[in-house]
């Protein structure tokens, strides 16, 4: 099968809140175009067992259909904010972002966010109002709300009629059919006036009283879409089919092909340095160097790793060698597929604009740029604004024999999900998964149990407290052990003092006269470092302390390395016991985005958690930007609380910035629970 010409391709992502009907709409489009059996009851796009069980999308799904010689690639995105990592990945694969709005619920949080993110990625945007045949809805009022939220450039391309049972075109149709509100003539006039504003010649013709035919408006229409000067609004009912064929017709005739959309956001990183990135202009022609971008990865038990990619330049063909990002060794494209939900359909080649898949290439990962020339290794896609994964759970297997399997499964899950991260804490030895919310991680846990048959449980991550000392002190220990054979002897005198926060650990040797042989000084330090790692008073690593060894004794026969390890460890513990040790708690810097109306409630919530706001500013779309500091221990359930305070609109990132003394009650509790190793 030859590559599809770039002019005959349309790429559309369906974006919006959960319950807007994106998946139903996508399958209605596929059914109306004859790509799948209509109303077969077996979802093509929500094919994951968890999606079927919970009846909502969890991951990005891909499909395609053909209409009068045009290939339309559809991306169906999940709508819950917890799965934003999957949804936002669609933006770099398409020219058109279709914001799907539920006519019953109006503009919801994910629709607003995705519309803004699509704008920042320079996509052409349209609004699709679904469920127009529902009861007790006011579509005229909803259109006014869309214009208030997204601008007066939100103009209807068609209008509902007969109570939402059908729609009437207002761009190509100049007739006088009755509609549920407004009129065809009024909507057509508004569209023409908006479109001609981007073209001086058309403006002059229009102001001169000339009637401009829709065919003459095509190029200006595409320009208005590119510039965000026009956001077409289309009405549809995925359930009844009203407006579905009209939406297909709009996509085919007026949605931009890859040459007509804004160029993809490729960057060239000089020397591999993202800070020196410069825009790179790709050319959507079939004959140039290959540039393709991986925007979705899925690990299938039968097909292996499946990388779904968008070709932006050149032609990818089965059998050709390609490079993955900065990897210097090429891989060979064994097979190339078109994607229809879970099904992969073999194809021979994919030209610019085509969305396709490659499988069983382990080195492929999310956000990689594939190319056929080593000199293009410095080309990357501008990083996506994927929300920071802050909600965490420590996971563990119930069977020790499953430990290695857990590591492998977590690696696969992270490869599939841009919003999921895994941390391995070297102190607590916990594997911590971090995601975009409670629902997100709940589905991850379900998948580990159901698909990978792992018996796992979870709990909140252990707070990484630390210990330090506040005053200088002396420590001493004599280790003497005789058990009938060779004995052990080592004596150590040392002193400790606190260092400034962040200086870490310093070990000083001031032993004179060889009272501790130089060969045993590293053993003393090793004993001290054991305590540094395991904790002295509460079981947490010790920070910011200087240890000076200045005296000691050995024995010509019984002086051994192990003796000085023990003596060094216990001398250090002796000193810490006199140095007013304290427990430090981790402090994080928060960067929050909340509605302006929620600044007061958010600031109060942070204060109630022993934190404080350090700065406020403005963000786009009526949002405010806050900076704050707070103890990590107080933020375990903060994400859920922030969602409640902001009606789901608030989000934040956090970064560890240091340690400060924990409250006395916390210190007492942690110290009382500690059982030193020698006492166990």
C-alpha cells in the first residue's frame, strides 16, 4: 500500500472532560464512515479491560476512517484530569484539536485546560457540542458561554434544528431553513466577516458589497484557524447520529491538512543542550529526511512494545533503518501498521501526516524523534507541559519472589504512561509510584493485579526525615571482645560538631603518633558512616555533621578492622547522644495554579498545613499562580483537598528545597518509636 498523499490527510484529537461523549462520538464517526460496524456494542476504542470495567477511557486511543478520498486519523483522549498525561500527548500528533463539550454540563475543567494547551501548542481548534438532543438544555446560552470562555471568535458552522434531531450547515448552505436558535443567514454572515478579516483582498471585496463564495474563502478559513482568529462550533449527537455526517464533511472540507496547519514544534538542541534550543522547520514532503515523533507507547502481551508515531517529514517504509533519538545504532523497521483501536493493520509505507505504529523495538520510548540521518539526532520535540506527578504510593509485593517481576512491570507501566513516574528510595528501600491523582494510581494498581498477576499492596510513602546535631560533643568507645580464640580490640575518641545546612558530612583525621594505625582510620570512618545511613536517634540518615577522630588505642595482636568499625560506630553514637540531636523534616517548594477566586481558600489551606505562600501572580485564563513552602509530611492528601477547593481546577508541582527541624511532638514520636540495631 503506497503512502497517502499529505493533502489527503486530516489529523484530529477529540479532547474534553469525562462524560462529554468523546469515545461515543469517535465511534459514531467511524461507523458513519463505514470503518467499523455501526452500533455493534463492542467498543473499538475503549478496548482495555479496565476501561470496559469502569466505563471510561484511561489511555489515548487511535483510529482512522476514509471519506471521499480523505484519510482522517482520530485520537480519542481520556477526560478525567488524573489521565491528563495520556490526553495531552495527543496534541503533538495532530493539526486540529476538537474540544468536545457536553451540552448538559457546559464547559468543564478538562475542556478548558485542553483548549488552552492546544492554543499554546499552536493547534487549530474547533468546538464540538455533543448531546444536543438531551432534555432541558439551552444551546444558545451554551454558545454564549463558549464565546465568554474562548472568545468572540467561537462561531457556529452549523446550527441545531428540530429540537436537536438534525443540524443545518451555515457555511456552504445559504438557504433559509429554520433552526432552533439564531439563523443560517446570520451565522453565515458572522463566519464570512470573521474569515475575511485575515485577508485584505477579501476584506475589500466584502466591504464592496460582493457576495464571496465559500470556495473562495477556503485559504482564508485555514489561515483564520491557524491564527486562532476562528474557533468553529459544530453541534452533534453521537447517540442519535445528528450532525455526525456534517462533522465528517467539515473535517474533510475545512479541517487543515498537514501543509495547512501550523508547523510542528520541532527544536534543534545545539550540543544536545535543551537550553540552547532553536526552532527547527520541518517540511511535510515525502522525499526529505525522515522525521517522526512517538506520542504513544503500549506494551501488549502478544505484540510486544507498540510505538505509535506521527510522520512529519519524509516517508517511513517497512524494512528501512531508522535512528531513535540520540541512539547511535539504527534499528530496522520490520513491520509498519495502521492503527484501528487495538487492531494493527499492515501497511507498506507512511508519508507526512500519517499516524502509524511500529512494534517489537525495545529502544523506542515516548516522545522520541525517529530519523534516518545521524546528523538529525539533535532534533527534539518541544517538551509537553505534562502536569507534575505528585500523588504517591509506596508499592510492595507480598511474595519476595515477585520482587524482580515488580521492577519489570513498573518499567513497562512507566513506558506506557507519560504521567506516571517511579522512584526507588535508597533509605527506605520503597518503590514509590507517582501519578496525577488517586484515581490514576488506583487504576495502575488494578492493572498490576489483573493484567500482570502481581499480588501487591500499597501505603503512603515514608516521609524522608533526617537527623542532625545542634551542639559540639565528644564521643568515646572501647571495643574489646575475647571469645577463646583471637580477640578484638579498638578504642576511639572523637568529637563532632554541626555544619551549616546542606554541607553534608565531613570526616577529619587528627590522630597523632599512630595510636590508631593509619590502616584502621578508614574502618573508623566506615563505622561512623554506618550510623550516618541508619540513623542515631530516630532511624533516619544523619546530615550536616563533622566528625574528627583525635585519639585512640590499638593492640598488637587483637587490633583488627572490625574492632575499629564497631568502636567508630559506637563512639559516634555516644557523641550524638550528647549533641542535642534533632529530627529534620523535608520542606518542599510548591508552585500552584488555581482560579483567582480560590486564592484565599488555597492560602488558608497551606497555612493550616504549617506552610506559607511566598508569592502570588497571574496565569492565563483567569487563573492565579502561587508559590509556597510547606512540610512534605503535611501534604499527603493535599492534592485531593486542592481539587475540592478549586472544583478540580487547581494543580501544583513540588520540589524538595531543604530540611528544617520537625515540631517537638513529631520528634518525640519518631524517637520513641526508634529501635537501635544493637537493641533489636
